[in-house]
C-alpha cells in the first residue's frame, strides 16, 4: 500500500469522526455509542503478509497442550494413582514469586 493511496478514505473517516463527535454532544449516550461503533467498524483496510499468515498456520498446527501427557494424567486420576509432588509445586511457586518481585534492572 502506498502512502497517499488512501488519502481520500482517511479524509472521509476523519469527517465521520468529527460528525460523530458533534452528534455525541447533541444525542443520547446510546446513540453516540452506536455511531462510534459504526465509525470504528468502517476502519482502514489492512493486509497481512504471507509470512504472518504462515506464523498463524504454524501456531494452529502446533498445540500448546501435550495431549498424551493430559491423557496419562486423566487416567492416573481416574485410577487413583496420580500423586502431587508438593515440594516441586512449592519450589515452582516460590521461584515464580521471586521472579515477579525481583526489581527490573535498566
């Protein structure tokens, strides 16, 4: 997209926003909200690059959850054999709290 390509569209959006501001003063809050929402929905056209699309596809293909591990934990809970290592949980909690409370160096 070239810099001056959407100058007319930008001018239209600015005029719409100016009109919405003027109407907001004159109308009810609900009417103003509706006009503002309609103005925001018009927006400016955006294009997404192929590399950004590939990142999205990769994120969808690679799950954040280890399904096999979850299945094993469910089976262990159902069988009554699942045990929690309280020491490991406590260590992680303390480590996270320590990281959170550590001053940020600049």
